[in-house]
């Protein structure tokens, strides 16, 4: 049961983080996170390229933004599962 609670908590927390960043970007013109660069990095890792000198200068790839957001939410869900499992221990 804690797995489902962790998935839910991680997804909601990540969504709230994104909404908070969007509001900061709208209100104060603060730059949002570049999830397209995360997607570009993981697409490079899938081809065996682990180090890139300047990832912003690399050419754009198809679906890099979707992949970046997916990685972002997967990591948030993993943190949520860890959080829920620690709550069951204590």
C-alpha cells in the first residue's frame, strides 16, 4: 500500500514544484528549469555519450522535452516512494 501512497505523493509533490516554478517565472521573471536539457542528456546516455562539454550547444533532439519531464516525474515518484517507506518504518 505504501507504494501507491509514494507514487501519489511523489507525483503531487513534483506537480506542485512545477506549478511553483511556473508562478515564480510568471510573477518575477525567474528562469524555469530546463527539462529539455535533461532529456537531451539522457538521449545522449542512451547512445553511450556520458560527458558533454556544453549540452546547450548540442543540437536539439526529437521529444527531448517530453523525456526530460518524464525523468523529472520518475525521480519525484522515487523520492515519494522512499518517503512513504520511511513513514512506515517510524
